[in-house]
């Protein structure tokens, strides 16, 4: 399985979504940015997006 993003980039992109006021719910991120979701779950499998 190829992981498109590094862990630090995953964190940066999630923080940017949150600071921009975008939803960081698992469902929304999966729909809007599947690459980010795939990488986030690889690096942070126990991380719960609320």
C-alpha cells in the first residue's frame, strides 16, 4: 500500500482544515480528501476524528 503523505504533512493538512473552519469528521475528510484520510489512518490508526 502506497502512502501518499508523510506524517507531518498529514498533521499540517488536518490543522489547516480545522483552522479554516472545515469539518474534520472522518466522513467529511474521506469525501473531500481521500488521500489525506488514507495517510492519516496509516500513521494514526487509533486517532478518532470528531
